[in-house]
């Protein structure tokens, strides 16, 4: 039995931080929104946006660009190499107009992990590139952007997109490779994939050499949210629960450790300690505001 009691709700603290980040992007969260949904919106939004940092560019072996789009492609390439903001080249649905796009589900990105970027050199009145039917399909990582091909707005579900990734950079999607199976009884057509995606379903993919993949973006759920975003929420929720259990179990030891650092005379009489989740440069902390001390949460993983 412990001598002290600890009170905290790290999950709610975390949701509060995510809410602030969503609002910082210019979106208004509807009142009554569930905490889980706020987290999923946050992860979906973060996956759609491309962090501004210099990246190298690699192009697929069959990559080509029509002459009329060369200027737009060069404009985009310069921005990528310099680490400039690429948001103007993304889907217009990352716009905050009328708040409708907080709920936008990018099927190509959520299902296959592929961004599409518009090509052009002029901006519209919202600050987006004035594009056309031709868009760049690309795989984005922290250090590089892999140019798959320039395709159209009707190519969102074309399996040739994944075929190009498989042929040029199989290491990028190797974690989604299905091993131990050699065939699909009924390989999906592009039309099958599009219909399934519209209905919130997913499909396995078969390459021309027989390689099988699960959706290399993590896939989507029936509500069309990213499956990866849902898993991220669940993983964080479990982690914060584990942190809380660790603090409660260790509260006597924690108080004993910090007691020599606290000069407030009321501290020795205190029996109940409340903690809030705090974010450091690279760590999470349980922070007690009343007596100004913190506990590093990495110790309770």
C-alpha cells in the first residue's frame, strides 16, 4: 500500500495538445467530437502535409514529363531541394475553406502511402498552384522524394503505381510484402480497387512477377480513415495508460526522490499529487505544477 496518491489523465492531456495543433492549422473542431476522432483527424492531417526540409530526389527508370509541364516540374524540384513549403502543390482539399477538409480522406495516401503534387508555376487566390489534369505521384520519406510518374486524376487506383515502386525501390514497401503466399485466386482489377476504396475496403496487390503486397499505406477502415492513424491512436492510448500505472505504482519512490529538492513547507504534509503530461525536446514528462517537479516517462515504457 502506498503512502501517497497520484492523479493524472495523460490521454486527455495528449488530446488537448492534438486539438491545439489542429486548430493551429486553421481548422475548427466540431463541438462534441470524440477524443479518438480528434486523434485520428490529427494523424490524417499530419500524413497529408509534407514537412518542410531539404530532400533529395530520385526518379523511376521510366519517369518522363511532357514538355508543357517541364517548367512546373522544375519549379517543384527546386522547392524540394531547398526544403521549401510544398503545401501549395498538394491537394486543394488540405485547404481550410469552410472547414470541410478536416474530414477529407485521401484514398491514394491512406491506402497506398502515395502523395500527389500539382505541377505549375502560378498560384490561385488561395495560394495553391494552378494545376491541370497531370499530377506527380511520389513517395515521400524524411530524406528523399521518389518520383514515381506523372499521371492523371483518374489514376488513383491504378496498380501500375505500386508496380513502379516495386520495380524501382522495393525496399520502400518491403514491410508490406506478403511472404509465404504465391498467388491470389482472384487478383483485383484497378476498377475493383477503386470500388473497394470508395466503400472503405482494401485489397491485396499482385505484381507482374507474382509478388504480393498488403496496401503499402496501411489501408483504410470502413469509415475511410487511415488504418495507420487508427493504430497510432490505439498505440498512444495504451502507452499513456501504461505511464499512468507506472507513476501510481512508483509514487512513494518518486516523492522520496524529489523531497530533497522541494523547499515548500507544505510538501511534507501533502498526500495527493496531481500530474499533467508535458512534452520536452525528445521526451515526455509527468509534471506536478504545484511543487514544480517532473518525472521522465521513458522510464515507464
